């Protein structure tokens, strides 16, 4: 399947194919999960150091 590259409303070129959208969504979910974990670890370290 060929990528369908099109400019989005911000003018950035994006792949509008569904599989890429799913991949991007999954990456964003993973990134959000990692950010939450990092914040949890950071706040835990603060509590320990107090």
C-alpha cells in the first residue's frame, strides 16, 4: 500500500493512510504512558528526598 502524503491544515506533509494514523495514535498512547510514568517516578523521588 502506498503512502498518501498530503499537506494538513497546518501545512505539514502528512501520510493520510489509515495504517499510519493508527501507528501514530499508538505511538502517542505509548508516549503519554511513558510521560505519566516519568512524572510518577519524579514525584516519588521528591517525596523520598523530603
